[in-house]
């Protein structure tokens, strides 16, 4: 088998490399979420873009939605298909010893990692007032299905965080600080594992 | 929510241009930076190999964009099989979805790096949908903004 030095690989939410994937009124950047890319590249991460589940399911002109609206058998089956499409690449990274992390999109009903948007009574005519949803500390539907697919393949959990773009009011400086702290803590944990090969 | 500032343009880009190997980096322009400066989002293509299901997933996304007023181009790299664009697999998938194949530009490693970057930037700047299509889908053309 070809030998290669372990790499640092960041799985990134689709829209962090392509803001055209965002729901209408959700694109905070023209093209790429540049602070995320800059921070990851400066720290030597290889970027692996994940597919966007909402774009291919509900389209580019989809309505805003919350977790409960996407929590359906058909959408979960769609997410599993996407997970099966990208999982072989992720499995390859993990099996050859690369360090893999995941940067999702906090507040997203699909790609949220630490937080998702929730409102159990959303539905029907889309005339809800702005901010009429809650932020809940849980994964979005797509991240749940992606992690389940990786687990089915016997792969370890991938350390993950989210860029807080979909939390209602976007605080770029705060999001950047969060990301840097996550990467610092991950680097410290990886360093400790390297010093102690018996550590999990 | 803030005003939506999406650029309405994107490019299919091989993994080898997004994550060039250290040995290849000096011979290539920073393609991600050129795309970003040009207002192009990225649709990342996988490294060489099969990836049939992933290509189908990417083709679904390209079709959705192309049917709704977004401009999709492709930026390959010389020296990779099929310029890294998986064209043999991707082209039939796009045709099957009723999509014209995106215009292609190929980056040449080892050429004058600054000139290659400028050549890519000029290709990106010169491509978009016709103004009437832009107005139909986007309300205003890029030039109006």
C-alpha cells in the first residue's frame, strides 16, 4: 500500500465553500465563508466539502425550515444516500491515520453540530414572523445521518463543531473565536495522544 | 438576517486544486483564492477513482443550480486524469439531467504561476449567464449591483 504522511482533514459543510447553497436570505458571503477557510488553511488542514442535503432535496428556492420539518423518513433516506456517497472518502482518511474533524453549520436544521433550529408547530403557509424559532442543543438531521453512517462502518466519532452562521444573528468574530478554540483544544488532545500511544 | 450577498456563480474544482500536495503547491496559483476573489463558490470534485454515487450527487446539485439561474463553470488541472474533472463519469450524468456541459478552463502547473492565476481570473470574470437570464432569476444583473 502507498505510504503517506498523516494529514489533517477538515470535513466542511457544503455552504462554507459555496454560499450559493444557502437558503434565500442566508448567504452572508459572496462565494466562500472566507474566515473559516483562512483559519483551516493557516493551520494546515486539507478541505473536504460535504454535499448539501437541503439543496438537492428541496431545491435552491426552498423555504426556511426547522429541524422538525426535515425530520421525515424521506429526508433521512436522502441524507443516508448522501452519507453513503461521501463516507468512502472519509473512511479512507480515517483508515490511513489522518486526523479528521468536522465543521458544520450551527443553527441549521440539517448541518447543525452543537445547535439546530427547532419549532415543532411550524408548517403550512410560510408566514411566520422573523426569529419565531428556538435554538436547541442537538445535531441537525444530516449530521445525525452522516455520523450514523460512519458508525455503521465501524469508524470512530469525528470531533466536530459548527460555524454559527444560522443562529439568528450572526456574530462573525464570536464564530471565529469559537472555531479557533475548538481547533486549539483538538490540537492539544491530538498532541496528548501522540505523547501517550496507550491513550484512547 | 442580513442582506443576501450570494454571487450566483460557482465552479467544479478538482481536489488537487483545492488541496495541492506540498510538492505541487509552488507550481500552481492559489486557485481557491482566485475563485473567492472572483465571487465563485466551490463544488469540490473527489480525487481520481470511481466515486460514482458521489458524482451523481454532485450532478444533482449542478442540475438544480443550472435550472435556476446560477452559472456553473469547471476548472481542471493539467496532469491529472481527465484534468481532474471526472468528465467521463460526470458528463453523461449532467446530460441525463438536461444540463449543458459547463465551460471548462484548465490550469497548467509549472507555467508562469502569476500568469496562470491571471488567466484563470480572466476566464472566471468573463463567464456568466446572458443578462436576460440573470434578470429573470436574480432580479438584477451583476452589473447593476
